[in-house]
C-alpha cells in the first residue's frame, strides 16, 4: 500500500514537473523568439537606417557644396546641367529649394522644386525649417502620400555671405526595408515552432532524470521541517542536482548548528535573567524589610530610623547603578549604535581620571604613576566613553591592590597607541582569566561585594566600538596588567 502511494506521489510529481519544465521551456522559447525577433528587427532597421542616413547625408552634403560653389562663381549653365543630371537617380527624390527669408536666396537656376507645388508632410516641413536655420537633420517616417516608409535628409546651402540661401532635401523610399523585416518575422515564427517541438522532447528527458532525486530531497526537507536535523539526502552527483542535494545537506548541518546555538543563547538568556534577578533580589529584600519595619512602627529610635533610611538609599543607588550599567552595556552591544568621535588626547583623559581616583588611592596609601613618551597622544574617540573605560580598569587596580601599593599607567605613542595599567595586587586566578569580560562574572573576593559584574564587560565593548583591543594578563598574588591598543591620530 505504501509502495503504491509512493508511486502515485512520484507520478504526480513527474506530471507536475513535466508540465512546469515544458511550460518554462515554452515560455523561454517564445520569450527568446520575441526578444530575438524584436532585437534583430531593430538591429536590422537601425543598421539599414544608419547606412541610408549616412549615405543620404553624404550625398546631400556633396550636392549642397556643389550648388554653393556654382552659386558663388555664378556658373549658372553648368550648375543647371549638374542639377538636371541628378534626376537620373531614380531611387532618390532630390529637391533643391531656395530660402525665401534670405536676403540673397538661391537663384532659380539652382532650384528644381517649388514648395508651393508640393504637398509637404509634417516631417518634411520640419526638416526644411531646420535647414533654413542652418541645421542638417534627417527623419524616417511613414508617408501616406507615398504609401511607404520614407527617409528624408535636409542640408542647408550657404551663399558667399555665409547666409543660408537654400536647402537640399533627399527623399528615399524604404520599401526594401519593410520587405526584409517581413521575411525575418516569418523566419522567426517557423523557428519558434520547431523550438517548441524540441523543447517538449527535452522536457520529457529532463523530467525523467530529475524526478527521483527531487523526491528524495523533498522527503529530506520534510524531515528537516519536523526537527530531524541529522537526516541527509545521500545523493552524489556532479551536476546542479548534486549541488542542490549538497546544499540541502549543508542546510541540515547549519540547522543542527543553529539549534545548538539557539540552545546556548537560551541558556545565556536564562542565566542573564537569573543574574539580574539575583543582583536585584538582595537590595529589594533589604529595602522591603526596612520599609516594613518602619511602616509597622517596629523601629522608634530616631537614630535607628536614620540608619535604616541611609541603608535603603544605599540599596536604591546600587540598583540605579546596576540598571545604568545594563543600559550602557545593551547600548554598546547594539551593532547599530555608533559613538560620536572627535580628536582626543589620552594624556588629558588619564590626568582627569587620576585626579578623580586620587582620593580612593590615598585612603589605601596607593601611589599612581604615569609613564609616557610624549605629552600628546591623539586618537579619534568619545572622551566620556574612553574615560569611563579607563576609570573602570583603574578603579579595579586600586581596589585589588595591597595597601601602600603602586599602580603604573604607561602610554606609548607610535603607529599605535599602547596603554597599560598595571598593579601589584592580589591578581586573578588562572581559571578566572577567560571569563573576566563576561557579564555578571565576579570572583568571590570581598572587594567584589559592591560590584555589579558589568564593569569589565562595558570596558571591552567601549574598546571594540573604538576599533581597539583590550587584553588582560595576571598571575595570582603578583598583580594584573590590562593592555589597550588604539590607532594613533597623527597631527597635521
């Protein structure tokens, strides 16, 4: 039963595929025939028209030049003879006309057409007017008067005063062009019919070869759609079908990888919310406990009340700092967020943060030294963001240094700006080093009790936004060094 169902499905697939392939072939052949026909006819027309225009224009220029010379020398007899000889050109109708608006029109000896006796088409009238204004023009159009396609070329004739005294018009019937186009169209129709027959045979052969692997790929795609990302087509062919099969297999591998990545992201998202919840739970619990004690009247001593209020304010500030850090980190991790850069002197930034961190350092008796090879170290950056990044590192260096210790800041200016912040404090455990820039990662040291675990993550994102680098090297018990690298902005 299953085998019959499979056969029926393959038969339906074969029928649909044959019709589609044949239909596509037919549309392609017809479209190709139409496009080829139109293109070839246009090319044939344009080529013939261009050749005829060039020939007519060349002949018209010669005639106009000859008439101009005869007129300038007053050679009426030879000029008239030359004009009469042009009537032997049976395929071309030649008009030599004067310009009645000229101060010295072309003499009647050199004209063979009176416009009063001729029924002009709109195109001929336009060409004559342009010739009178000194422009050589040509037009191809269908003339009801002649009953065929006409090409007309107009060229001005000048007198000795360089005034347009007349014009030469050449009219050529293009009946041979119309006949050639008709023959081409008939040939294209016959060719399209034969191509349709060949396309039917090709569609039949092509469909038979494609049906089996397509059915296999269809089955594989359905399994992928149901979440079975380990399935493969098993098709090995060195053609487009084989490439498509390999693509389906590649898609299966990518879906499998994406599923694992999705699971990892989901795990990270869960951990993120768990960390945020954990960080917020403690201050919220403290604030609630103190608030209930105050509301219930358990605490009556004013000094105790003040102590409770101070603790509640402290916890609120902690939550505010955490939320601010989360917003900053989220903004920095957004690929569409662009910092506003300007020329910044890092020496000035470090002078600023050393002054800010000086009080904290003094409380622990820590000395901060700045070593530099230049008083100016320029780069493109955001002053406030760079200050925030370096302040995070300097604050940690002071926090984790021993009392009466030393923190050294070294700034080296070259093709790159190399900055290092070194302390001789407690250092970082080897197993903790790979994770120091991760969100909410905090060691169990007492110095981290008040931290949010976001400072180093924010510092790394700021460095990335400035197209810079940040690295950390540390040995437990011997201190830590953070190293930065940024592109130097050379002074003009």
